[in-house]
């Protein structure tokens, strides 16, 4: 299988060792910013074929200075040839919610401008995008994708309102499920409803999970557990579910 979304540069241990013995044949390794993109590129160069890099700027962190963003866009343009996608990019749903909980004002404008520039880059380079866009932000991001005429969009670890789900399905956007599909009813409902041909499996590692994964370091092989849970929800055999999820990831990322 392929782990369709992992922060490989945040692992310190040898998570890449023996992956093939554990049935993992590929990783979509996303990046947080320029330093993270450089590290991801090194990992991809060390494990060609196994690690497929994506470069971008994650929205859930302080905004980059203008020069920093210019440098990132320039670096991505230079290194686009072996890049699987632009990502992780999107809108800061959680940072905004935390600011609201603290009673602080929030200005969304600069985050929208940042995403607009990153989507413009993806459109120019003709690459897919890896999106962090959940709940109310999904609708806004759909607007931006359509403005940029981007059709290859992967909303990773998606959760959101019904109207956004319907719009995303109409546009043929992909989503992916993490190990929380084993224990989150909201995610299980989405998994029953979203077209199986638009679904991938991911870990978002090293993000930690609960339920049966409590206390365990997140590992790419957990996509097998994701496949088993998804198979049960649809009545597929495990082998069939794994084959479908892998084929979807290969098709989406052009691997
Ligand atoms: Zn992520």
C-alpha cells in the first residue's frame, strides 16, 4: 500500500527501514515550509521510488515573511521535476478556532493570499495539491480551486459539512482516511458516503492516534488498519480494499 500523507521529515528514527517487508511500497511525504521541503527532498533522493515528495507551506503556523514565501516559491519551481504535488497547503482552521476561544481577533486575509499564491504555483507547474482544509474552510478552498482551474485536489484527513462534501464529489476531489476511521463515528459516516474511487489511506504521521493506537508511534503500516476498517464499512474483502486504495493513490498522484 501507499501512505498518501505523512510528515516524514518529522521522524527521527529509522521509520523507512523495512517498509517493503511491511507491505508499504510508497509514501507521499508532505512538507511544512522551505526547511522542511529541503529535508523532504533529501529523504526522497535517499529512497527513490519509495518516497514521493510534496513541497509547500502548512497553514497552521505563523505566516511567512514576504521574502520567505518568495524564496519557497522559487525553490519549488526549481525542484518541481520530481515533486509529486504542492503540499501541504490550505487554511488554518484550528489556529483560527483557538484564537476565537481565547477571544482574540483574527485576520484571515493574509492566509487567503498565501493559499492563492501557492495554488497559482501549482496551476503554473500543473501539479496536484495536498490540502489541509476542514469544516467551513472546505467551501472557501473549493472556490479558490475553481478560480485557479485546479482539478487534482486531495483534501487530506477531511471532515466537513454536507454541502462541501457534495461539491467536492461533483468536482471529483479526493479525500483520505487516517487511523481514526477505526473509532470516529463522524469519519465512518463520511467513509460510507464518499465515492470509493476518490478515497486514499494515510497516517499524517507522526501525529498520534487514539483508540487501538493509543500510546503507539504512528507508522506508515497503519494504512493497513485504515484499509481494513474501510473494507468493513463497504463490505469489501481486505485485499480488494487495499487494491482499490492503492490504485486510487497511484492514479491521483500519477505514480
Ligand atoms: Zn499533514
